[in-house]
């Protein structure tokens, strides 16, 4: 399984968009509905908190993919947000 993650890891932060309908780990499936305003505020807070860490040199290891550089974390977060915004037609 490590070999698969090693092969997939570069797709997390390269310049290609993530494919649609990728499977989601069961831990991340949302079961309760939130309000748009609440979820928007949570997203803004998460983006602001992440941007404050832009000079962080000691990122936690990703549970599946291991270590990422600051630049790789940034690209991965951008791609993740872009993926979901496109998913919901935003």
C-alpha cells in the first residue's frame, strides 16, 4: 500500500486538477447539514489559520502520504478547496 501512496503523492500537489468523484475516507463523510453562513465562516477561519502558517517549517506528517514541504502543503490545500468548490458549482 505504501508504494501506491508513494506513486499518488505527487498528484496531491502538481498542477493537474483532482479527478471528480474520488472516494472519501469514511472519517471525512459529513452526516449533518450545516447552515451556509456557519460553514462559510468556518472555511474563512480555516483559510486564515492556514495562511498564518505559511512560514511553518515543521508540518505534521500526512497520515497516508507522509511528509510534505510548505509549498506542497499549500498547493495541496489549494487543490482540495478548488476540488470542492467545483464539486458544488461554486
